[in-house]
C-alpha cells in the first residue's frame, strides 16, 4: 500500500470500513461512489434523499451501499449504528447545507449543523470507549465558516471563524465544537499521540452533475434550461470559488489517508479551494453554463431585491493543503462546467448515470489538469 503519490490511493481504501454521514446527498453520493469503486466497505447514515430527482436514486446507490436511514440529531441511533459498524474511518457530511434555507429555518440549521456535529463526535467517543479502533475522523464544513470581511485574498486556516447568516454561523460553530472534542477527548494536552486523529475540511462552491438543491446556481440553471426559460440570477456580480465536486472530495480522501497513517500534525482544519483562476462571478459562470449547453440557453438578472444577505466575495487560500498534503486541483472552471453539463445531458437522455459518474471519476483520477 503505497501512499507516495498525492492522490486518493485505491490500495489504501480497499477493504477499509468507512462510516459516511449524509451519503444520500449530492457530495455524499459522489464520495460513496468513489470510495466503493476503490474497494472500500461504505456504510451510510442519513435521511432519505432530500430532492426529487436525486443523484443517489439516479445512480441506484442502494444496490451497493448499506444504509441507516435516520437523523443525525438522534444520538442513540447514531451511536448504535457507529458501534455496530466499527469503522476504520468516519467522514461526517450530514448537514443543512443551504444559506437561504438557514434564514427560513435557523433553529433546524443550528440543530443539524452544530448538535449533529456534537452527536457524531460523541458517537465516535462512545465507540472508541467500547473498543472500536477508528483511525481517522473528518468533519466536512464549508468555506463560509470564516468571518467574511469581503477581503480580496483567500482565507487561511488561521483566520477568524464566524458567520453573518445562520448557515455560516452554524458551520463556524461546528468547527469550534470539533476542536473542543479533539482537545478534550481525542488528543488531550500532554498526550504524545491522538486517541483518534480528527480534522475538518473546508471547500468552496462545488458544482457537478446530480445536484438538485434549490437556490443554487447550477441546479436552478439546469431546471430553467430544461424548461426553456432564462436562468434568473439574483446576485450576478457575486464572486465565488467554483470547483467541480471531485476536487474537494479528492482532498478529503487524501487527508483521511494522512490522518490514518501519519502523526497528529494533520489533525486540524484544512482548506480545499480552487485555483484563483476558477473564481468567477455568478454571471460569468451562468454564461459558461449556457455556452456549454447551447440550444439557445440564456440568463438574465432577477429584478426582485427581496433576498437575504449573501457575501459578494469569498475565496480560500489552500496553500497548506498543497504544501503539506501535495493536493492540487486538476480541473479548471472550464473543465468543471464541461463535465457538469455532460452529466445533466446524459441524465436527460436517460443514460446509465452510475456508469457515467464512474467514468468521470476515472477521468479525474488520470490526473490530467485541464482549464
């Protein structure tokens, strides 16, 4: 099992038992599929898919991934599932992931994103106390966990956490909770090695095939295109660090490999953001999407001003992941859009989407960097 290359290593993951929360979501489905393709024994813990259509159902994931369908806020159920599974690696992705939804339902957002993190880490603590040997835990948060000052430069892992909206605040809270559990229970002060190495992972705005969430540019755009109407942009000048979903997932996998095989220096927060050239305005991304799709696809600015506050600019500095993990983005914005449109067009033609998704993963794994 060689880990000398800075990429997800099938030799490492083959036979590994992975407990993945939020596996029925957009990112969770892609990660489940990738892990399964490398021979990992993935067990999922999540609610039923939250969207119709659902990438999880489209890719027929129930055929290959055993699941616990339960709420992350149910500590007893979560703890029992984790103890029964006795995983090698735990990846926590279950969340309320939408900024605008957090304005509509802040209580649920804080419950899921903060107490859900408490429950996951407490379940890990209980499992370890009962003899489970968990070699790595990753809590996936977001770039929005940083206290956004609208700076022109990327946020670093040492910058202040915070949030002007309930979603961002809840994710900053998740980061703080993780650090507290790490220092109190998993790597207490004075101990040479961690009982369990625990890290957090922060990524930018991901795009890719199979996202059907509401109030996100690409899913809203695809729905508009298929209905032969313009894509309406509520904040066209907002700048975001766009990246294909496989980019941060490769970082999570690489980080887990290092956590499980190396020392405690990797048990901290990590940024996995795109190259600066992949940052673009909402308007620019919509233009690329329409151009790639063709067939008269178009966009327009939404006239209504009745929208909650959203940051105009946010980007990540991923220098630490590049230097310490060897992680590098492989697909630029153009390639990310191309693969995204390819996925949705194939779905619209009713192709085998699990096979196509696996092909895109294999293309990414070939390591070709494209614009």
